[in-house]
C-alpha cells in the first residue's frame, strides 16, 4: 500500500511539473509575440520625409528623391510645395540622393527612417550647378585648317580620283579665303581632273554634241576648252569668290553616324544647305551664285540657241541632282575607297541612340488616381541615361507630353496603361530628345505605368524615338 501511494503521489507531482512547464512556455511565447509586435509596427510606419528648396528658398517641384539601403532603392518626386515622403520603410538608416534639373545633386548617408509622424523632416537646399568650361589646348583655327587641308588634298578614291572637297574630321576648322583658293586650284590642276575633262570632250565629239565646233583636232580642242572653262568658272566663282565673300564652306562634312535613313537624309539635305565659317548651317547662296554665273558665262563660248530659262533650269537641275548623288556616295561608300582619310576623334559628342529606355516619373497632370485624356503631363527623369559610358541626360531633367488615353488596373496594385504622344525630354539646356511608347519603331501602343511604393507617384518607361547627338 505504501508503494502504491508513493506511485500515485509521484504521478501527481510529475503532472504538476508538466503543467508548470507548459504554462511557462505559453507565457514565454506570449512575451515573445508582445516584444515582436513593436518592431512589426515600426517596420510598417517608418518613413523618410522632407522638403527641397533652392538657395533662394523657393520650393522645387519635381526633384527626384532616391533612397537606398542594402542594394534596394525607392524613388519619388517632390510636390508643388517641394515636399516628399516615402513611407512603409523598414527601420534603419538610408542613403539619400536628390536631383533636379540645373541644380547640383544632394547626397546624404545614414539618414534614419522615422517611426513617428511628428519627427523632424529632412530640409534640403539645392544650389545652382556650376557651369563647366572646357578648354581645348591645340592649334589656332587657321593653323588647324592648314593641317587638315594638307590631309584633305591627299584624299583620292581608289588612289586616283581626287576627293578633296570632303571633311572627314569631326572638328574641321573653317578655311580662309586663301585656303579656299588653294583647294580649288589644286583640284583644277590635278591630272585626274584634266583627264576627266579630256574624256568628256572626247565623248561629246564622238556623239557630235555641239556640232558647230566641228570634228578633228580643232573641234576636239574647242570642246575641251569649253568643258574645262565651265568647270573652272563654276569652281572658282563658287568655292573661291562667293564662298569667301559670304563666309561659307565649299566642302561636304561627312556624318557617319545614326541610322541609314538618318544618314541618307543628312546627305540629301546637305545639297540644299551649306555650313558657314561660323559653324552654322545656312542656305547655299554661294552654290547658287556659282551655278547661275557659270551658266551665263557658258553662253559666250557654247554654241546653240537655248533660252536663258532653259539654260538656268538645266544648270540648277544638274547642280542639285549631282550634289545629292555625290553626297550619298560620300556618306555611304566613297570613304571606304578613299585613301589618307583621318581617323575620327574619340572625344566626339555622344549620341543617344534610338530605342534606349528612359524611365520617367509623373510630376504634374498624372498620378496613381489617374488622369484625364488630353491633359498635358510633366515628367522628370528617374535615373541618369548613360550612352557609351557618358551621361547624356541627368536625373531630374524635365520631359512633357500629352496623355491621350488612361486605363486603370482591374485590381488595386495592378499596373494600368496610358497612351502618350509628343513626349520630349529636355536634356541639359538645349537638347530635346523625342520619346515614344515602344522600343520598336511604328508600334504606337499604350505603355504600362506603375505606382511607386510609399509615394503615390507613377513611373513609366518610354524609349528614344530617334538617335540624337548630345553635347558632352
């Protein structure tokens, strides 16, 4: 009996012990949940907020605010009051970068995400970005032009035909009147030019063109003199006299960049414009004067009864048609056949190529709540656009365009779509970059937009519509 009583007592004691252990475990679990509730709450309410102004105290609309931590980042833009807020952040310290067009970037590290709404906001003042002046040390323009002219007068197609009137260097210096005369005189006295005029006169004699000249050596001599006289008057009046007086350049400036269509368009339009000695494109006044003058002078030695209008019309037609054909040849294949062409400089202006993606954040006229079709929307660039290792458009640069259609997502949080048109990004102070909704040309369809976490702003990705040279 004693043994039985002892066993029962021992069993009761063991049950009591197990009950105490379970109670303790439950208590510890509850305590852990209570302790864990505070971090969970903090994680759901932490935020970074602030205000951005310029040095005068004016609020900056559309400044791009990016916070980063452990390789992940979030972005928003400031509103009309210059204020911003990114919420729903895990607690901790973040790196903050703020960019706006024309202003210096602001960066800060170890910025804490606050768990209380009444915390002190981040106050940021952006200064005007300093202008950068690039000084290139080199030859004076006249000496540089002399060096380039020496190079150009060695250019020959297939090593035979002179190809002097093409500037392949991307930093071609303007020619002085003396250098324009030197270039023209060398062309006129080149053996290949003389041979070409002789062949032309021979073909005319074989076809009995200008039969008034007759046949035999006398007729050939007259045709030879007339053909050379026309070439000489056209070249000397256009490339020497008129170009010197009007300060225009007689050369074709090789492009060699962009798509085939863009290069072809450049070559064609170059027949109807010329570069001035100031580097700007101008109407081809010198070419027109030279064509008209040489046509008028040719009536003094060419026989026939052509009217003045017929003569001028034929001269103009052959002038522009010949330039178009020659320019297209220079742009696409003559460079490959030409000897002594200079290497293109490596520091040329970068080109933002067609199809490059561009991320934009809507600042005004469009938000997560939607937009009205036909409304003009202002965007800012969400991140730098880099081409060939160079920044061609900076975070905070401004773009604008027209919203034509908006379709919201079917469920909360699902991306919607928006159709936009005539969107252009202004990179820096002077470059307008056209944008389109699709990477493939011709496929104009709506583009998806997404809401940026913690800010209510929306982001879309557009694409560069055509290759654009951008000043470095």
